């Protein structure tokens, strides 16, 4: 999995936010003190974020040594130690919260993704993420989705055209919107969001590369899959949760986009404990 290029910048901002002009509580610890600490995962989880965690301590104190017992994408059971830190006590304490914040958030996304992926196992469908991400952490969450076994949709508004209801209304029709997209950006894939079989057929005729079946019921979704006959990639969206995703996958769609894996997440419970 390719790592985002902005890890260092994100960590720098996080440390500025948390430490500011200095960690006045860590000042209570003698400057020369050395400690060993374990990070314990209190939940069953899929791990993601070790590079952000490492970067926190790289920026605070490169002499802090971190030994990982798991890697990104691996399953961790509750109460397992996922890494051990050794080094200056002040440095470990100052980096603790920022490092855990990255790790607990990205592991939450990876864990939620893995739950959806496991639900559709045995089908040909893939779980996609969306742009419903935490501001300024999109690249990080997109990486976490990969750790959970999902697949990235477009990263932003620049790398794929997704024609939605408001674009269609502004352009006049699906056909006209796709025509303009192909003329202006012939090198970029074009996806069209459709809300009925009629719109699906128009998007097909217009030459869309991907068609989103938005809030289709299962019967209509199956009709679209049969009618499409594998010609165009089909993405299901809307009303997707852990209870419905299996039925959607079994209709034969290629992709299922799920906003929940990046926006409706609960941080994985992690704690750092110093050894006596």
C-alpha cells in the first residue's frame, strides 16, 4: 500500500496543536529520566496508522525506540500489546496523545472497513470509500481503508468526474453532462449517479465509464445488473449498512460505496502504560 506523502506535515500540525509552546506537565519529570511503555489495544481491531505514530516520535525525539508487534492491516485482539516504546520519559509523554490519536482514528476506519469487507466475502463486489472523511485526514483515512481490505474511490474532485443530480440539472441532462465531461477532460473517467432504470439507460447510452445505482431497491438493482451484462462498472450507493450490504453485493454489482467506514467510526480504545 502506498503511503500518503503528507504524513510529516499532518504530524507537525498535530504536535503544534497539542504541545504548542511546550509540554508544561512533562517538565515535572527529570530531564534525564528513561522509560519503557507499552501501547495496549482494548478492542478487537484492524491496525492502521503506525507510520503516523512513528512520525510523532521522529519529530519529537528520534532516539525513542519503537518495537511493533503488529503491522498495518493485521488483526489485533483485545488486550494485546501492539508496540513497545523505550527512551526519554519526557519525549514519550509529550508524544503520547498525538500518536494515539492518529492510531486510534485510522485503526477505527480500518476496523469498520474490514467489517464490511467480511460481510460480502465470496461475492465479486468490492467496498469503496467516499469523500465523507475527516477534514485534512482524507489521505490518511483512504490509506486506512486499504488496510481494512477496501478500495479507494476518487481521492478528490480532481481525479475522477462524478456527475450527480445537481450537475445533471445544471447541465440539462445526463447525456449533455457526459458529453461535456468527455470533451473537457477526455483522459478522466466519468461516473454518473442514477436514481432510476431510465437514468441508468441514459447514462449507458451517453458513454459513462461507471454508473452509480443510488438508492435502488434490490429488485431494480438486479434488473440493472442483468441489463448491463458486464459492459460498464456498476456501483451501488445509499442505504448501505452492515445489515444490508450482503444483499446488495449478491445482486452482482461491482462496487458498493460506504460512507460509514470514514465518517461513522468509533475510535479504537488504546492506552499507553509505563512499566515500573
